[in-house]
């Protein structure tokens, strides 16, 4: 993305039966949401929306690792979300596995499991940070969107 890129971008996504909306600043994605209708001031043309559309229509497997996401969340949640970003397309793991894979967390500690669940629920960029690949965790995407993303990937 262009470092000068900033704004609200949105496009209707037929497969999701709602829009995909991006908030972008300084070339980084701040937020991904799935409103029933895009904001009135949203622009439909953005290269990332083209890539998301390709993913949603099954044209290509999603690899959004190159997309910069501005994670303005607490450091411990950021570590969890960075771990989730590494879960490959079409693979599903558990909350406990995320805890094991995240530095300084332990899947035997209830507080660490709760931290993983909180990070997933507060994920600012679902899809780009694929919380739908966590089989037993919450997703920041609305449940119908989460299920459709899982369906695309055969999860």
C-alpha cells in the first residue's frame, strides 16, 4: 500500500451479504469491518478490496501477510494477534494452540487462555488477522461472516 494512502474504503461483498470496509491511515489498515451497507463517504476503489474480493470469490487463497495492519492494542494482545496472522490458509487451530505458539504464554494458565480469547474478540482487522481460523475462539467478525470465511477455506 502507498504510505500516503488514507481513508475509508468499502465494497459490497455478495458472498458475505454485506460490505467489507477498511479504515486506512499512513498506508496501514486500522480496521476491517463488515457493515450491512458501506459508509456514505467510503470509496469503493482500493487494491486491497480487489484482493479481498478475489479471496471471497475463491479466485485465490488469501495471503494478506504483506498487508500492514496498525495494531493499536495492548502489547500482550498484539503478540497473540501476530501469532494468529501466521496461521496458514485452510488450517484451523485451537485457542490453546495459539497460547502455546505465543511467546510468554502457557496453555495451562487460565489467564493466558482468557488473554487469547480477549485478543481474538477485539481483533481490529478480522480476515487480515484470520481469527476465523481459530476453531474454538471468538471472532471479531459477525458470526455469519465468520462462518462464511470458514466455509471458503473448508474449515
